[in-house]
C-alpha cells in the first residue's frame, strides 16, 4: 500500500492550537502562550528552569493565591505542575510535567469589572525538572 504523505500531513500538521491547560494542586489555568519549555540537562548537575505562561485565566484562584502568598513569605511550596497542549477538538496533543515548580513572577492585566475570572498577563514558573510526552 503506497504511503499517503498528503493525508498524513493534513492530519498531523499544522496542529490547530487552542490553548494550554495548566494544572496543579486542583487549580486550573488556561493560557494562550507558553515559552521556554526546554531544559539543559547535564549528567550529575541539577539546574533550575523557567517557563513563561502568557495571557491566562485562573479557575480556582484561592489555591493559587494561597500558594503564591506562601512563596512571598519565604515558605517555598514546590509542587508538580502539568501543562497540556489542547487542540481544537479538545484532545491533548502534548503534556509537559514540571517537577517541584513554584511561581517566581506574576504580572496582571488591565482589570475590567465585567470579567468573571482573574486574568494573568504573564506567569513565570521556576522548576527543578521537565519531562514531556506526546499523546
């Protein structure tokens, strides 16, 4: 049977990206953009990485706020964080897991009294390891 490259390319690429769904400790955040999902791994040498998430909504803001408040009080609470690339059909295309992650920087947006969900313009997360798996 001949290889159908056209059918394969239209089903696999380009991936229609809708959002990144970020979860940890029961809180869910939806972001439009994620950068720095890379790691420099050298045998025997640990290195902290940073991931930047942009244009996001928080569901479960209480947990997120509590987590961030503990960080500000120098009580670092490192938790695993999962970032899922969700396609137009709602299926997970790729999943990244950040080990022992914590928020290092949060930047808000202009606030609008009609918005129902808190909005984050940029969230920088520091982590102590990154793994990924394609679905």
